C-alpha cells in the first residue's frame, strides 16, 4: 500500500498482462477490502502449491 486516504486506498501491483509492468491503482476502501478478502482462506483450509508437471517426453508410452 502506498497511501491510505479518507475514502481511497492507493497500492502498487504488477500487471502481468502488460509485460509485468509495475502500476498503481486507487480504489475506494470498501472495494479494496472486498478484493483483499478473496485472498483469505476459510478456517481449516490450507494453501497448496502445485508441483510442475514433467515434460510429456519423459513419460513412457506403452505402444504394445
């Protein structure tokens, strides 16, 4: 977060659709909290990281 005003929140983010350029955005406080809450997991849930899949060439193919 860069600045918290009376009604707005200014924060920095990376826009990966635009070549990972750093940008700034102003949002009303209620909208910022709404978007932030999407990142909070419910109780007893765990964040899982996925391992990358091996290349298809490395998987043996049964051709018989």
